[in-house]
């Protein structure tokens, strides 16, 4: 894996004039942030050695590298999911590549279903912790010693200083922000109402089908993480209506300006 990630990183670096220090993983309907990047270098996933290809609607499937609010960033405009048939090492491969490129801070975003009944569709939630309910772990198998330890600490999977910074940024913008625990399920089927009740008892506030693998690998590699969920719908059994991916895209489009303004403020004021 280390050899493959270095080959991919070398391919990307040869196309760049600067080294990005901040990575952005943009979830369903949130890839619009990458369109804001200045002087962009755009690289299709299919052109990068060993990269998977995103197959989900709302995911463009390309890297966008350039400057955003004074920061050199590399953005994934679309991510990979376990439910697409990729294994965990493929899902998290881009995080390994980011580490090899020099990324030190990672913003991970997603669209998620609200479990906490005080939430509403359209809320933005800072992820304070997560529950891996996916039945797999990207660190299973031989340890990548060059990246991190065999048994990485996950007690602060989401960097507390970054969470505090995000709360202060939201206050400056007058933006109401939620905080909570994200549950990662394998998908692709949405949860049943009974499963949602179970996840609430376990301490979950939002549920989705991504994020947990990438954050696990980022922690293993010593990359600090900030997680942001867009609550795109309330999970099954809370409202009397069916769940659809179209609703996810519709909601993320509705909160576009809040999301863009929030992440740009985070970057603009990010401590060195």
C-alpha cells in the first residue's frame, strides 16, 4: 500500500507548483466547495495511479488542488464508499496519498440522516466522535508502519482545538451549529426505524455511510481531523416519509451558502 500511495502522490505532485497542507473530502451534494478554489489544478480520479473511481450521483470524481482563503488545499470532489464494492483500504487510499503529499489537517464532510430529534434537515453538525457500525476497519491486516502505530489512539479522533475553532467561526458568522456523534453504517440501504431507535440508544446523533474509515486512517497517520455533517434528512421513523438520495442532494443544495461560508471562514482563520 505504501508503494502505491507514493506512486499516486508522485503523479499528483508532478502537476503541482505548491504543496497543499489542508485536505478536503467533500460528500454528497457538497462538492460545490471545490468550485471556489482559485488557480485550480484538476485531476480526474481515473488518471491517478491506483485510485478507485466514484460511482455515486452527486460525486464528480476528481481532485481539485489550489488556493482557498489563503490556504493551499487538495479537495476530493466526491469520495469512495464501502457500499460501492471497494474494500476499506481502497476507500481510504486517498487519505494515505494526502499524507504522502504533505497534508497535515483534514476537513471531512458528509450528508447524514438526523437521529437526534432536536435536529432539523439543513442543520450543520460538528462531529465530536463517531461509532464504527460498518463491520470492518481499514487498519485490519498488516500494519503500515511508515504511516502509524499498530494500535492507534482514537480517544480524540476529531481534533478538539479544531472543533473549538469551528464553534468560534460559526459564532462570527451568526450561524447556528450542532454538535454530535456520527454513526457510520455500511449501506447502501437506509436504516430501518428500529435500527435508528437502536443507534439513538447507543448515543448516535447522525448516521451515514462514510467518514469513519477516512477518519480512522487519518488518525493512524497523524493527520488532525475536523468533521462536518450536513443533516440532509431525518432518519427513518422520525418523520412519516420515505428516504431518497434526491432529498439528500436537494437539502445540501439548500444550505449551500451556509456551508460554503462556514468552511471558507474556517480556512481563512485557521491557526498556523
